[in-house]
């Protein structure tokens, strides 16, 4: 059984027929070819599969594609515009938050959502918001610094 | 995941019709944060999913006539950040904030959480301490009952087949209460509790008029600490009394040994965290 889904991904309208049970992460990676979104734990804990749905971060490994019908999805591929990286992406590069490619897409989308919600977060607020994005390089200090400096406009 | 058919009703009646029509083969789905996992692990295998996401009546948070009404579809995050909830029922906002991570709270709903009925979840103890009621709709009508009476066992509630949670309602306490929700997290900040305690105290001039205390992760359902409440009521809240009240807790909890601690350890920690929650509420 399949369901007809119409949604925007990174500003572009997509219409597709997905099996009812298709997870959003599989649609994003295998139907749309956007492989920046990673599958980590598959149970909503690690944050590697983070995407934004109508601006809010969600675990795409826990979401049925059908439930995203009508929404606006942003993946890591959608943050840069016309080849220009978003400030938070520049911040991650400049301050060493960018370590390997597994958790980084989710980290950056989570950080982007944080700065949309709270443009000048304290260190505690950064930690509370980011605690759902795990980095096994254990490089949290650099990630926190990247977010803090981006918020300060120093990118 | 086993293939299934998804239905997207737009009213409560339509949702109830679908649930009745497909009977045991159907399940409601709200945020999906619990159900999608259970389906992937093949612990549940519904052939029909009835999505509640488009049912207007189940949405929104309102306060009127001193009563808070939270629609079943309200995401945890919306409860935590609601100005109305934060000012009138701060214990609730603070408890929802302790659930998992922002990313999960953006999606997990109050109704889905209650129906899921995992005794390790956070909201039930606070809802019970606040004397919250849960609204339920089924083909045979609507009813409201204390949240405390909803839970019957591990992942079990008194919801009849085909019934759905429609809302949670809470009266505003007549006077500001002293409260605390303490979640013992020896492992990571986003974990489920090893044990957790919610307390709500109505205190007048150092004397306790009323007390409600409930624990999570301490047995097959959330557990109300009646004996501790009875010790406090009508008394001056001296440190020694708080200790005595907490000391009644190990006898009423029934935790299991798991990766978060042995049953004995949790029983001891239930006492320690009850005492600390009382102290924090009064500090
Ligand atoms: C990574 C992770 C960490 C978590 N950590 C915590 C934590 O620290 N503390 C905590 O308290 N919880 C935690 N949770 C659990 C979370 O609270 C639940 O998954 C969530 O509340 C379920 O809500 P939902 O809307 O996603 O429900 P769904 O997954 O949609 O449904 C859950 C169950 O309820 C039924 N259902 C849904 N809505 C209704 C309704 N209106 N009426 C009747 N039945 C309904 C479904 O059929 C299903 O059986 C965690 C979950 C995840 C994935």
C-alpha cells in the first residue's frame, strides 16, 4: 500500500508515491539522493538523521514519510545558498566543530535550529539544546565554540 | 516494518469509526516516536494506522475558568514552552522539559505519551501530583478520569480497544503550590530516569495543608506515595518530618533490576530522591 506525498525539500517541491511504511530518512537518502542525512542509531537517540520539518528538528529515522506530507523539510544540502555556506556552516569550519561527516550534518542542522529559536544562547542553553546530537569523536568543546562564535557574528 | 495502510481522519468521530472498523488490526498514531520503533522491532504489527495528526479537536493548549486543557496532540515541546503553562502550572512545564531531547519533544505528544504507558516516562508523576485528569473518547461516549487511574501495568492502560485520549485537564490550585520534579540520571542527561519523583505541596505558614507525591520508574505503573502524603498533611514541615515521610517510600515501590540499577538500589534511591524533592520544593 502506498501513499501520495507532496512536500518541499530544500525549497523544491517533490511529489512521490511512497509505501506507507517508508521512513523519511529512506525517502531522503534513496528516493531523493540526498545522502548528507546519516542513519546512526535508528532509534532517535544519536541525532545523525536530524532534519528540519517546518523549521523544527526531528529524527527522520522515526518519522514516516507519509507524516511529512505538506511540510517543508530542510536537509544539510539546503543550508547553503548559491554556493555560499550558511553562517553556522562557516562557524563549524572556522572553529573546528566540523570533525567527520557522520554527526556533522545533524549537528549543524540542530545548531541552525537553535540560532533560529534563540539567536544568542548561553553555554548552558547550547548544551541543553545540543545534547541530543552525539559526537563519537567527543569533540563537543569545538562544537559549542563554533555555535557560540557564530551567534556572536564572528564567522 | 510490516506493510500497513495509513488512514488520515480529520475528526474524532471519523477516527473512532476507523478504529472500530479495523478493530484489533488498527492502532492510532500521533507523533510516532514510540510506535514506529515498536513496529520496526515487530513488537506490534498493525495492518491499519489511524493518524490523529489532522484532527483539529485534539490540538491546542487553552486555559479558561482556572482550568488548563491540553489537546492530546500537543507536542511535549509546546507544553514546555507555553506561556500559560509556565506561569500557571510551572511543575508541568519543567517536567516536560526533562523528557529526552528537544528533537524528540518536538514530535512526541502528551496523548501518545500517556497511551504508551511506559512507567519510566517522566510526565505521569507530575500529572498525578497536579491531580490532572485525562479525557477519553470511544464509540460508546466520552469520559474523564484521574491520570492516576489510567495506568494498569507495564505499557498497559485502562483504554478500551478503539478508545483514544482526547485531552488532559488540570485545575489551577487554589493557592500557589510548592513543587519539584527530580529525575535521577546517573548515566546521561537524555536518559530515562533511574527513579523520579514529583511533589506538589500546599503550604500555609510552614504547615502542610495538602501534599501529593508520585514516583516514576519505581514499579509497573507510576506510584502515588499516600503514606508519605498522610504523614505531611496538617503538620509543620520540619526536616525530620520530611525524612520520615521519605522513609515510607521503599515499602511501596516495586522497581525492576535493569541497566539503570538493581531493584534494591532503586528502592533506596526512591527514598533519597523523595526526601530531596521535598526539600527542594520547600527551599
Ligand atoms: C530517543 C527517545 C528518548 C525518550 N526519552 C524519554 C524520556 O526521557 N522521558 C519520557 O518520559 N519519555 C521518553 N521517551 C518516550 C516518549 O515520551 C514517547 O515516545 C512519546 O511520548 C510518545 O508520544 P507519540 O506522540 O510519539 O506517540 P506514538 O508513538 O504516536 O504512540 C504511542 C502509543 O500511543 C498510542 N496513541 C498515540 N496517541 C494516542 C491517543 N491520542 N489516544 C490513544 N492512543 C494513542 C499509539 O497507538 C501507541 O500505542 C523517549 C522516546 C525516544 C524515541
